[in-house]
C-alpha cells in the first residue's frame, strides 16, 4: 500500500511527464541518469580545473627556484671577479 501511495504521489508531482510512458518510474530513472551524467561531467571539469591550477602553481615555484639559482650564481661570479 505504501508503494502505491508513493506511485500516486509521484504521478501527481510529475503530472504530464507520468502520462508519456504510462508510469512515472521510467521518467524518474531518466531524471536520475541525467543528474548522474551531469554530476560526473561537473566533477571531471572541476578536476581538470584544479589540476590546471596545481600545475601552474608548481611551475611557478620551479621557475622561481631557477631564477633564484641563476641570481645567486651571478652574484657569486661578480664577487669572485671583484676579489680576483
């Protein structure tokens, strides 16, 4: 009886959609599948965006380290040139 009440409620909530296939359950399945597909796509997009931000930050850190190394090399070279 509880299942029948749920089906009746779903049919009333969905209105015209429930009459297309004669039952609301295929419509609900389609809605659920579409929601899961959209969630998967959004998750993939978010992962791609976060991965891009991480890679940019990592590359910036590497670049800064290389600039520091080069700067210190040039400073040491100038100091040695002045000393000798």
